[in-house]
C-alpha cells in the first residue's frame, strides 16, 4: 500500500519534469494534438471547483499521448482588468476580510508588504497557480510557454490582432451606454464575472421616460411598454419617498434620488434644484403624453425608488400589479380620507382595454389575476402573472382601434412606433439601467454610463457570421446541445465594446492609447500566442522586435523572411523555426472551458479566428464543462463556491485530505462533465477510497505466482481488450466519465472476478495489469506510475503507449461463456432476494437440443445476411425434427430473429456454440459458493428430471431455467 500519497506524488512529478515529458517540441513524424483550458483570471486564490475543467484538459492530453500523439498543453493566466488592483488596495489598507482570506489560503504574512502593487499581486498568483495548483495536480503542461495578458510581449500580440481586425473592417466607433463602475470606469457584465464581484447575469435594459406634465413640472415615469400609453388611467407615487426635482434642458423633472444619480451618468447638465415628498403629490392631476388627457396621482408603496424613476404610470388593463392595486385603492376608505382624495375621483378611474390577446378576456390583467387566484397587492404570484401576460401580449397581442397611431399593429412593432412618436414630440426620452445590482471588484456600484466614442468589434458583420457558421458545422463541439445551439449564439452576438476607459490593467488600444482593451477582447486568438511565448520567455525575442511584420510572417506567412529578419533583428533561422511551429501545431484541437464561456468567450474566440486566420488554421474543437457547486444552505441558496458564499476550501488542504488522484478521479467520474456536481466531502472521500482499494488489490495481485492457465485467462484478456476498444470509443467524444467508469469500476470488477474464479496465471496478470494501469494513467497518473514501477514494467507509464484492441485476443465466445455464469448467479440471487427464500434445492436447466438447432440455423442465416423472422421460420419448418415441434418452433424463431438479427453474428454464434450443460457443470461448485446454496445442473432433455414447475420449458440458449424450492 502507498503509505504517503503526498511524498509519492512529488516523486513522480519530479521524474516527469526531469524527463521533460511536459515539453512539447515539433516532431514531423508524429501527429499532433494541441489542447488548452480557458485561462483563469488572476483575482485571488482558486478553489476546488476550478480544478474540474483543468484536470479534464490534462487527462485528455495524457490520453492522446498514450495513443501516439505529440501533445502540446500550454497554460497562462488572464490578469486584464481591475481584479489585481482591487486586491492590492485591500492588502495595502489591511482590509480585515482580505487579510484573513489570504492567510487562510496559505499566504505568508511577510508577503503582504510585497502585495501592495497590482503587478506584484499578478506575479504572486501566477506562481501560485503554476506551482501550487497545476504542477501539484501533475499536469504535463509546457511551462516554457506560460504567458499572462499583462506581459509586454503578449500586449504586442494583442495590438497586432486589433490592427488585423481593423484591416478587416471589423472595428467601429459609435456612442454607447456602458456598464461602468463609479471608480474604475466601464466594466464587462457577463457570466464570467471577470470585472465584477456580483451581478454577472444582469442585462442592460432600455426604459422609455414618459413625461407627465403638472403645471411647469413633469412627473417622469420609466416604462418598458410605451405602447400601453393608450391605457393610462392614473399615476402612482410612493408617499414614503422624498423625490428629487431636477433641471434638465429647461424642464423640471420629478424623479427618485436613485434615478437622478443614474440619469446623471447618461445625460449632461442635469442638476438637482429641490426635493418634494411623495405624499405631497397625491391628488395631483397630470397630463399623459400622446393622449393629452388628465389623470390623477394615487399613492402606491410598491413604487420602488431603485427601479426605473421610482414613479409608475398605470395601465391596469394589461398590468396585473396596477389592476390589483387600483382595486385595493377603491376599497380602502381610510386611504382615501388620509390623502384627501374623493370617492368621485377614485370612481372616475376606469381601465381601458387596448390590446387583444388570444385566450384572454377584455382585460388581460384581470384574466390572469382571476386564473391565479390573486386577491391582494403583494401576492408573490403577481410576479408570474406579470411575466405571463407581458410575454403573451408581446408575442401574440395586437393593438385595438382605440390606439389610433398603432391600431392593428403587433405589440412588438407598436412598442417601437410609440417610442418614436413620443420622443419626436418631446414627450418622452430614454434611460438605461441594469436588471439587477452589479458590484465592481473594487466594491463600488456599477451604473450605465454614456460614452460618446466607444470602440466595438463588429461581430454582427454578416459575412463574418456566415463564415463562422460554416466553420462550426465541421467542428467537434461537446456537449451536443452546445453544438446544436451555437449557431443561435453566433446570430445573437452583436457589436461588442472592446475597449474601456478608467483604472484598468491591460493592453493599450493601438489606435488611441487612452483606451485599454477589455478582458474578453484580449482573450480570443491567444492560443496561437503560446507558439511564440516560449521564445519570448527564453529571451530569444524581445517585445520591441514583435512588429506587425513579425506576426504577419510567423502566423500568416505574409512578407519576405529576409525583409522581416532585417526589420526585426530576428534571425532567419529563428523566424523559420517559429513559422514551422505554427504550421505544425495549429489549428488548436481543443479549447476547454466552463459553461460561462458558452455565450461570452467561445463565440468571440471563434469569430476572431475566422476573421484573422486562414480557414485551415481555425479551431477544431470546443468542450464545455459545468461547475462544481457548494452545498446549498440558507446562506448560500445558489450553492455557488466562493470566498463570500463559503465552500471555497483551499486546494492544498483538499489535496492533503483526499490526495491528488482521489480528487482527479472525483472530477472525472462523479458526474457527466455537462452537469453541475456538488462538492461533498463524503463523496470525494469515496474516490480516495476507490484509489486505495485498487492499490491494495494490485498489491495482492503481485503476490500471485503461478502458471496454470484455463478459460478464465482467455476471458480476462478478452475483456480487457474489449475495454480498450470501449475506452477509445468513449474518448473520441472526450467522454472522460465513461472512460473512468470502465477503468476504475468495470476493469476492477473483472480482475476481481478473475481471482474469484481461481485465476492465478502470473503472465496473464502482468499482461492485464499493463493494460489496466495504462488506461488509469490519464486520470490518476501518480498512482498509475507507482503501480507500474511495482510491477517492474520498463520506463514510466506516462510514456507508455496504449495497445490497440487485439482481434486475435478478443473472443466473444470466451466473454459470453463467463457472462453466462455471472448472469446465472445474479438471477439466482435476485430470486432469493425477491422471494425471501432460503432454498433447500436450486436447479439450473439448460435448453433442449431442438432450441439449440434453431439458434444454429439463425447463425447460418446471419452469416449470409438473411436473418429475419420469415426466413428463419421457413428454415426451421423445413427441418423434419423441428417441424414436429409445431408452434413452439415458430415462436422461438420469431423471438430469436427479432432479438438477434441486429447483433454481430459472433454473439449468436457464441450462444449457439457453447455447450452450456458442460460449462455450467464445470462451474457448479463455484456457483454454489457464490449463492450460498448447493445447485444442480440438469439438461432440459433429461426425461427423468425433477421439474415440478416446468422451468425447463422456458430455458433457451443463453437463458437457462432456474427453479428454487
């Protein structure tokens, strides 16, 4: 047994490094495979969840190595943005939470003084990621090629990339409303949460600001449904809110303080000139835009000052909240009295029907309220009611005749038309907001801010989109659902803001250095840079030598090599070597990333490759892995693993507890890569125990010394060669879980069965163990190396090649013969379990000879390609001995043909060719031992057999009859 996993792991990692197994050099004699994982952001320590996808990439790379490929597995980090700035500032200010977090993850206290500068933070975590995570997990990554998005040489590559995008006409400049941190400037809001610490699912939402005139002032309401202006009957204010009076373009707007702050980032010259309490506006009359009719102002505490403008215009016919609130106002005499309203005014407010929706009554809001049984404001079901009626109205609704400007229009068109009409009449404006709270990594809130000269990459370009669609059709994309859906994602992708202003680390935009290229836009084409980074890291090329001519030549083979050499000072020999590296290693074979990349990174990754590189250099594969989640709790409803939500166990601590290979096996086998898996320590520990069991079992195998050989040896070797074929089939689609199921469960069980059946041939054991240890190597490489060494096999298993499945060793007959015994034992145990019997007698009946004859005829017809029900029935009826069996023969022929005509002929040949009686008799004692009771084996043809329940009559080849009493 392995007594110290940590010591053993470090031993093999050193040997791999000493042998240079991780170093990938061009070898024209071997096929290549280049794999990467989407490099992580340098924003702090990683947690156990991150290692899932990383370990998949290493396992796939190791598998490819053992099947004859020259594998390049480079790694890097993504430090663009403000993550390291935020972390450095917190350390500089000795933020208690940050200091505690750093200490718990193993940062020495004396390091803090060094980590007060952002680049020191980046360099510190670059070292942690490489040495404490990736090397510690045994990754065979080519460390010579490590790069980081803040390295000067990397920036030269990104600037070249952007000049190429500009040459292709894909850079455009226009005004933009961007999510922006009040301190750092524009941020990217997406599921990857590269720039932010909260709100990755937020979307930018356009509101139409409707101006309701009251004297010389305007009550401004924000709406997503401007077409409903025709149904406005009243206006809501929150009596408990103090609103701002703001001066904008010679108009006075009344809005919430929160809205005033947000609008200030989008409209120049807006200023606060006073305040007014919401309760003071109740009872006002205001003039609705477009309709130009007066409507009253009523109180409503549901008006949230954080949403829209904190003021709401009411269209009760199509808004469930408004309908139920208006009903409540009308039924509340106390409120009417409290705010000095009159019953006459209240009664004058009557809903107006404006939209016709199939399946709804005159007032859709009332229809859905009645259907859901909603009786009062604040009912949680109002959320669902609003979603449903808005969705149906938007997709199926048409405007009624009362809506004069848009009569008969579908709601989606009427919405845009009414917005246009009211803006042209200066009765409306626009305002942008986020659908949920977003917090920057620095801790400040994120708002929408107007930027007049924003740069974009035009991913909406029709030609680029079409070419990318076409390329994706030939790619290997896992899971299949993503392969099917990626075309919709590409069509959805539009212009993407690619640069930002503010306090950011990153590459300066080559056309205007006040801008910094943002975090997604500098991480699209980067896999190809790994083919140059090694030469930069080794000092063979300096950043200032990385001109456009250099990149044009090594990546695109444009220009004359001698001219490039003269311009850059790089030797012709080195330029030629790099160019040949690019031609050999590219295209990238597999890009592996988390599911957050499906709509963020991967589409841009594809677009940029298609835009800049020739078709033959564009990516060949993408694999998406889902998350490792924490246990859900009241404090962590989402189950997200993070330092704020909990569950972010430091990786080194988990390694000590579960071992590297125990964790790698957990990632590989606990679930399909395409579903989330919960980090449950008890579950993780079972995989450590599985590794322990295998190690102990192989230690026991090493003690077996013998040369006796029997059919069980043929069975084991056949099974293992069948498993080789199964594993290769699984890994064609990168199905690591299936591979792990075979290697750590099926092959283990097969080997145990071999020993239970009396197998003790040392040569068989060594041959099977060589195969078994080899297929375990990609997932549990350290343990595999240790076991390989214990067997005394030559070299290291990480260098070994997986043998092809040998057709001369694979034997369907040998596997079937043993499967029959296992099936019989399983059936007997199941009968005992179901019946609860303690049998005094167990009899196994083998099939009658005439039934074997039916199978023999099926084999012959199958070999001739003629096996079907009519043909087999006819052949049986032509046999005099079978014909006299009558209907029983035709029934069996039908079943055999239906069950077996789609199976390989070898399968039914094995069934018909095995002498089941002799085979089961030879295993009778073993079967008795396994089931715990004595068994008898009798032929169904035995005329004197004991068979009180006629079980012999149901026996067919491959399925003996079983009787228990």
